[in-house]
C-alpha cells in the first residue's frame, strides 16, 4: 500500500515545475514576437541583369527610350453600354417618341379664361352677427343681436355696431344688410347662437 501511494505522487509533476515551464514558453513566444527580425520578400525583376563577370555590357536600346506623347493626347474610349443584363432575356424596349410627336398626339386644351379681378365679396353677415331675441314694445319690435362678445339692439331701419342696418324684424327672423346695402341676409332667431363659443 505504501508503494502505491508513493508511485502515484511521483507520477504527478510538481506545481513549481509547471510554473517554470509556463514562464519558459512565455519568454520564448515574447522573444519571437519582439525580436525585430523581419523577413524580406524575394524581389523578382522582369529583366535580370547579367552578372558582372560575364563580360557583357549593359546596353539600352534607344528605341526603348522613345516616349509616345501623341498617344497621351488621344481621348479615352467611350464606356460600353451599361444597360446590359445577362440574367434578363427580354428584348430592349423601344426608345421613347420624340418630344414633337408626343405633343402632336396630345389634344389641345384651351387655357382657362382670365379671372376678373376686383374687390373681394363682403363676408357673409351670418358669420359675423347672430339674431338672438325679440322684445315687443308699444313702439314696435326691438331685435337683440350679438357678435358673441357684445349684444346690440336695433329697430327696423336702425344701424347696429356701426356697419349693419336692420331692414325688418319678423316673427322668427330678421333681415340685415351692410350699411352700403350689400350682403342682405335673413338671420334666423337663435337664442343659443353663442353658447360654447
């Protein structure tokens, strides 16, 4: 039994040996990475020169030194048609018709008639004032009108708010016009006209 336990212990490497091995591997990797040695790639030349001991002199043909400046002045070739698609097997669509042919096919539409210019029509009176009530007196009917801020009263023929004339007060409506006689309107009797405004 004692021999088995000592053999099991001797087979396992000690921790300090493993640590020493790890440090050695790390130092080796670091020296390889940071040694500064670089491998230069082999450079091949198209026309290697003969060795100096061959006895041949390096000669350059004068025709090789000729620079063709005329070739540099020529304009480059136009690019090929970029609309070609090898994956689409359809005929090329016909070109659009010339502009003159398209205009000839279109029917003639006359221009709109000129719009007469002048002063704009007056605002409808019903948008500016409401007829909200009637008071009957010995002298006749008095109408109550409101612009939803102030209340005005007026009899037949009187001017209210400085710009409206009461033409006639009827049983359930009042006829009102501007002072200059334009925009005559019949306003219905509506006691709730300004509620919620």
